[in-house]
C-alpha cells in the first residue's frame, strides 16, 4: 500500500492545475485529478505531463456541478485543492448562469463533500479580481470586495460559502487568492499568451484591449508553490484564513507589451480592438498584492522575476508543437 499523502485536485487539467499536479508529485504526493468530462476523453494539459509524473496521478473525468462525481474525487483524500472554475471575464458577460453553476454550486459541492467525508484540509481558490480596482495599494486581505464582473461575483460567492462552512461547521478550509498568474500552458484568453502567441505566429501588429490596467503578474510555478504552502502548513497557521499570492510588483499592459517585444526581438505595434475593451465600470484598473500574510504563515515567496518568467513563457510558445495547440488569429474568450 502506497503511504504517500493523497491530494485531490479539481481543474487539474487546466493551466494552474496542471502545474500544481506536477508540484504535488514532486513533493511526494499521489494525485487524484479531476478533468472535466468531455466527449473526446481529453485530459487537457495533463496529457502533456511526463510519464514520471503521471505514474503518480490517477485521472478521473467528472464535473464539479455534479455532487456525486465530486464526492468520488474527494473520498479518502488528505487534502483537496479546488481549482475548477469558469475563469474568463468576457465569457461571463455572455453566459453568467454557467458561472454561478460552476463557481458557486460547484464550490458548494466540494465543501459538502469535504464536510461530510471529514477531509482534513480543503484549499479553495479565489481570485484578486474579487477586490476590483484597488482602493489602496498594495492590496491586503482586508481590502473591500468589489465584484466588477459576473466572473468576480461568482468567485466571491464561492469564497463566502467557504468562509461560512468554516464558521458554521468548522470545515478546515483555506482560501488562496492568486493575483494574475502567467506561464506555459495558459490559454490565449489572458494577455501574456495573447501577445506572445500573436508575435510567435508572425504578427507584428497585434490586437489588444485597454493597455492602461496594471496587474501583479505572478509566475505559475510560484502560484503552484503557494497552493502547496497553504495545503501543507500547520493547520493553526492557515485554516479559516484567506491568503493573497502575488509578487507585489505592478506592470501596465502597455509596458508588458514592450517587455515582450524586447524579449522576442520584435517591434510590436498595437491596434486597440473594441470588442476586447471591457465596459468602463467592469474593467479592473489596478491590482497589486500584499502577500505579507502568506509569507508570515508559510514562508512562501515568489522565486521568479517577471523578465525570467516571461522568457520561459516565450520559450514555451515559440515551440511550434506548443503553438499549434492555440488559435492565435481569433479573439479567444
Ligand atoms: N489564471 C489566473 O491568473 C488566475 C488568477 C486568480 C485565480 N485563478 C483561479 O485559479 C483557478 C484555475 O484557473 P486557470 O487559470 O488554471 O484556468 P483554466 O481554465 O486553465 O482552469 C480551470 C479548469 O477548470 C475546469 N472546469 C471548468 N468547469 C468545470 C466543471 N464544471 N467541472 C470540472 N472542471 C471544470 C476546466 O476544464 C479547466 O481545466 C480558477 O479557480 C481561477 O478562478 C486564476
């Protein structure tokens, strides 16, 4: 019998989830990974992980909207990492009901499974988008919540349920609130892959939305380590608490384009695409993390500078085999 701790991960086939799966295996865990059921039997990014990693991963197709499949995933786990979500802001304008079903009801199903099965730890995933445009910087966990998109509102709904389960039932839940995460395997919906992907595909005039918003861009391996940190820390340090995970750096989208141009040795012109510009009151203009609480409780700190993480992301997208997985010529919502 394998005595390695068992981590159950929802959203494991996605961008952050696949990196977290690798980090969990590297730290000695077995992983039971949920990939969303689909008719292609696709395991998403999990299919690209090395054999050495996959030896320790059991993949189950399921759906967080279905209580039965969530319970089967959670049964026997030492820790559950709940990352599954619909995450695109533009698509949340178009299909808000699906965001409530996935991000609110899906989270409720995870909380119920953890509560009734007595799972020792749940790491619930929030997002910096729940803060809305920063009223004070850097943003601590005490910053007001101001949900400016249906996506942010649905994530905040999941957060509130997680807090309520801890208060009402003592459910051992920790909430991690990552700031904008980037790196290999991210979808073209996010700004960094969109810029790098368009340039890697040969474009020199690229289309983007608003160039003014600033974000705290955090490399995906650092975000994965933040998950691991709150999933494995002493309960007294983390349970019942919310933690920001971000670098404390602030970069405007326009400056990011210039940095990527330099790294890719390309002169990039930007054309603003009206369909990519969000309604004025919905655009979050400024997000910068104060991650002091996370560092104090777990010792976590980011290991990658932005230039370094961007260079690794450029390498990933410049590999034709990786680029072929993306549609760089359309607006991916
Ligand atoms: N990428 C970021 O910058 C960022 C920042 C803050 C928070 N987050 C949060 O991190 C988590 C992971 O995001 P990501 O960037 O890896 O996105 P992603 O879209 O790559 O991953 C989300 C995964 O959830 C899965 N999923 C969606 N609906 C599902 C359902 N009904 N049942 C089961 N699985 C389902 C998707 O298939 C996908 O693989 C999300 O909770 C997101 O809100 C992301």
